[in-house]
C-alpha cells in the first residue's frame, strides 16, 4: 500500500500563511499538551494554544512554525490550522522566543481586556436590573 500524505493549510485572518502537500506527520500544542496527527488518524477538531507547530514533509524535512491560539481541523487527508498570527523562517530557538515574547504577551493583554469587559458587563446588568425594579415599582 503506498504511503498516504496529508495536505496542511495554515490560515490567518487575512491570508493563507502556508500550504504544504505530502505531509507525513504533524505535532501541535493544545492547552492539555502536545498531540500528533498521522494520515490515517480519525477526523478531529482541536483548540490550539500558542506554541510551535511541527510537521514533517515527504522529503523528511521537519518544518517549525510559531503559531498563536487557534483551531485545528482534520478531515480526511486535509488538515486546516486557523490562527490569529504565525511566524516562520527562523531557527527553533528564535521561534520559541518569538512565541513567548509576541503571542504570550498578547494573551496577557487580552486577559486584562476581558477582565475589564466582564466588570463593565456586570455593572451594566446590575444597573439594568435596578432600572427594571424602579419601573415596575411605578
């Protein structure tokens, strides 16, 4: 039986970042840890965390991509990775530093923003409930 190959597409919100054919294996990072995908694995969906995406091509070349949070979908031999940001073209050490510097810092800013938005929403709901009580009392 001839070996099966996957097609990997890495999508950003505004463009196709990478498209690779004849991919043998993929290793991705989730919030629960790393997991691997081979061509005959069952179809799946996974939420990805910021980290390094590794894939090996037919010519036994390992490729490393720094990716932000996103989602991975495997359907048949097609694998789609949709992320907010990605980087390549550097050594593994530089990519790891870029993930820590760029993507992790953004995540901290997003957490602060979400916290502020949650407080604003809570305050809005409390005021709306108080307003409703005032109008029903009339």
